[in-house]
C-alpha cells in the first residue's frame, strides 16, 4: 500500500517527538479506534508493528500512521498483547490487495453468508439473523439501538458454535465463559463507545449477577454509560464507562429477568451436523476467516463518513429500537426481503410472548370486572386465585403459584403490577359497619392507558 505524504510527515514527527520527550512531554494515550480531529483511526498490526489504519475526513484518503499528535496528547495504537481478541494483523501487500478489491456491502454479506452456511446448522431465518448481526458489529458507529442475540439449547445443540463464529469474524469480539463484570468494563473502556463486541457463553445463571445484568439491560442504546467511583488513598473521582456495544450470549436457558429478555432475539438451537466444526478449523479455514474479517474492517474505515442509509421501516416503539438498524444493513441489497422476514419472525415471537405473559393474563381477568375504569382489588384477587380462574395455579398460605410460568403471585406483587405495569391509582376507603370498620381498596385506570394495554397484550384487537 502506498502511504500518503501527509501520513509520512505525521509518522516522522511522532517518532521524533517520542525520542526527544524523555517522559516530560505530552501524555501518550493508547486508542482502540475513533476520531482524532479529522482522522478516523483503527488499531491494527502491520508487518508486526502496531499502527493506525486511518481515513482522513478532509481528503477521504486511507493511510497508515504510527501515532497521532494533538495539542496535548500523542495517541498510539494498541500493542498486540493489549487485545483480548484476535488482532487485525496485516502485511502491507495484503492491505494493498484488500484496498484494491474495494468490497461493497453486498459482496461482504455474500461472504458472511457462506461462512454461516459452513459452520452453523439452523433454519434460514436464523442464518440470515447471524449474517446480519455479524455485519452489524462493523456498523456500530452508525446505529442508535440494537437487539442482543441469545442462543439457547441443550449441550451439543450448536449454540456455542455461533459465539465461536463471531469470535472469528465479528468486530473486536471478546469471547469468554461467564466473563467477570470488571473485565467487561475494562474491555469497553471510557474513551469510545462500541470498541468491540461481547460474546458470553454459559450465560444461563446471569440473573444472579445483578450488576452484570443491569449493565447489559442498559447498554443496548448508544450513549449508555455506567458511572463508577474510583478510589485510591490519594484521590476519589467518578469515571464513566461507555457500555454500548453489540452483545451475544449462549446458555441452556434464558436468564429470568424480564427487562433483559425484552432486549433479546432468542434463537433456539437444536442438535445437528454443520458442514464444518468451527472449533476444529485448519489453517486454511482460519486464514480465510481472518481475511474476511480484515476486509470488513477496511470496509468500515472506508465508509466511516458515509455510514448506513436511513430507511422508513414503519416499526414503532420497542420493535423499532430492536430492529430498524438491522434492516438498514440490507437496504439496497438482494438480502433486504430476507432480512425483513427475519424481523417479522422475531416481532411475532416477541408479541406472542407478551400475549402469553402473566401480566397479559391478569389484564384479561381485570378487564372482565372493570366498572367505569375502577377495579375492586379483592374481587380481582378472587377472580385470579379462585376455583374458576383463567390463570391455572394453586393457592397456598396467601401465595398463588401460577402453573404456566411458575411465578408466584401475592397481594403485594399484584398491587405492584396494577400500579407499575398498568398505571393504576390506588383508592382506599373505610366503611363503618355495625360491628367494626371495613377497608375497601380499588384501582382507578385511565381510559387511554387501558386502550394502550389492550393493544399491547392483544395486538389483533
């Protein structure tokens, strides 16, 4: 590859500055990727040396530089040992070849599709989902919100193979089993958001790691940060970790956390024989995947200013948050109709889950006894726990064990659902009888809220 003259000047200046500083000059900062003034940079290894692959906003030229100097800092790329994922290692000839190829979006989607076909045994919708999500990891600068991918199944169902495929092809993919929360923060960092992709295996017990699951729940949206107080003997200060990035998981079951589940595209894997085993690839197969991964990175750098085209998806609310940017990937390609089929499938899956949820069934019971927007709490409790209840279960010592989901309903938890989920206003009155006063509790509901809930829990209405 030909290095531009302006890049040579920057390189020479940085090396001279580094030699002359003796530790008393500008602070040297390691940078994974991102904008430095008019340069967009990505850390790579070129012919064994750490470098930045960069795009100059002013000229649109692609170049290689060793460091970028600003008024108060010198930015340097990551060393190979700094990277907890497969580094992007180029030879100069290889980089020149990739630049000459000039890959387009559809060509790269074709290549990803071939990889998915070889290593993953699944139906067409799942394969197109994986194809799109792999490409999506290289588009994180341009997306606002995203779903997370969760592969669930028994042992030998192929769920871990999906994570291994992402480890080889996705953007700076940190793969691990039950990754410690502190390691996640260190990986994400405080400098730039979306500095990579997280692939966590054996995630089924994550609901017991409250800090981690709160981190994941809040990090599906660009701009998400986690404030943490950093303390030493000398100083106490607050730092902010940038938590947004694409994440995928695998486990024998989905963790029991409703907020986390709402961000997921759940893929049910079944045992089958893929054409090749991703965990036992030979050198030729590994080199082919690494070459594709490097082509994806170069495509990202080359298109950093252009980004993804906006589309009108007609999606609303959570469906738009989870899927619109996924659809933008395929816009203008032969895959758009197939990606639309993926989105339709997972929207139906999500709506079906909402319709069958405990909250939906409680709402169904409640609407039968609504009287001018009021519901008598004891009457509702009796309708839910009584012998003719629409919600199958058993009442023991004031707790109703619901059969279908195994959830426990108490008067207190029912009150929370009415207030927090259905936005009911509690109204208690004291009635004075002949012997002793009696307390009657009812809930008042806004008509517009009831209409919204009816559409949510029964979209066909």
